[in-house]
C-alpha cells in the first residue's frame, strides 16, 4: 500500500503576515493544481473560527466547488483541520456551550463526508488543551456524543494532543470508540522535549495519521531537519509497526511556498526510504 503524503492547506499560498497557518480565501483553488504538480496526494482543508460561516465547506455550493477542484486535479481532500475548536472548545466552559460546539462538530462531520474527507483533526492543544482531570472528563463526554455520528458518515475524529504517549493513548481508550483515533504531530511533541520515536510506541495501535513538522525543544517551527525532532527513529518505529496511514506536511515556510513544499516532500520521502531499508 502506498504511503500517502498530503499538505496542509495554505502551505502553497503566500504566508499570512501575522501567523503560520490560515485558510487561503483568495487562492485555495490554485493550491490543488500546484499540489498535483509537486507530487502530493492530498490536501488537508482548514476550518477555523475566523469567518467560519464563509468557509466553502459550510455551503452546498462551496462543497461542490471543493469536490470539482479535487476531481480536476486528482488531489483529494482527505482530512479537515478543525482549528475552530481551539476557540469554541469541546472541553471546559459550561455544559451548554460545549453542547453547542458539539453540534457544530456534528455538522462538520456531515460536511467533511460530503467532500470526501475521511477524518477531522481536533487540535486539543494550547487554548484547547485537556491537561486536567476535569477537562479530560469534558472531552471524553463530547467525543462520545460525536463518535457515533462520525462512524455513521465514515469519518474518523483524530485527536492531536501534547500529552505523553501513554497518557494520550489512555484518553483515547477511555473514549472507547473506533471512530476516535490518534493524529500525532511529531513537531509539537518534540517541542515538549520528548523523543517521538519512543513516545509514539503506545499510540501505534490507535494511530490514524501524522502531522509532519519540525520544532526546536520548547521552541517554534523550523524547516524539516533543522529542529530537534527525531525523524529517523520516528519513521523506523512507524515502519516496524507497518503503519501506512497518511502523512500530512505542516512544515515551516516563509517566502517561497512552492520551493519549501518541494524540499519538505523530498525530505519526508528520503526518511521513509531510509526507514524501510533499515527494516528490511
């Protein structure tokens, strides 16, 4: 089975002045053809809180345009990055607010399915981190409410967290539903000071996809290979387990989106090749 490699939406457009990642309102269609030119298999769609209702995924017409762009380019939208829930949290706050946010997630599940996406990334980090017993209770409750609908539509809810691998796996097991899996971010975990080659081991049975970025320990994103992420060990661990889920590049970029994406894709392909050779 081929290892699919995708790219985060916006990484093939000019970078926003004030942040690394945002929905590329004016150029999202162009990214599909550029992704195909560079050799990517998929794009991860961004659904963020800023102007959420204007996002094409929210309307029937917009979803038809997304499907048309994917079909014309041959580059699928296999996942949705739901940064929306970093603002409108699924854990914390009052029960009424959480219930409203779960309703948005249920609608997003239907919309993601309609454009052919098979997973939704839920980034439970920074403002939406679940790092207390009460927050863990809340997120388990929210996920148990959403998981049956996700399963109905063939969508996986992939959790991205900055918890140690054992604790990360324990929370997924506590939810106890096959539609809730791990979506591991190697850069974010490396920034916590852990060796991702070891941290990923307890998560491997739950792992559905991987965000690929590089970060310095307790620092920000840097080009792949220039940070503290143990990519060789991480990819060897995936290869030994037989993992063939999607890899999504969420790499650092600045002035040259196309050139940076090309270099990042080459780096990942080289790491995969070396890991497979080591496992042979």
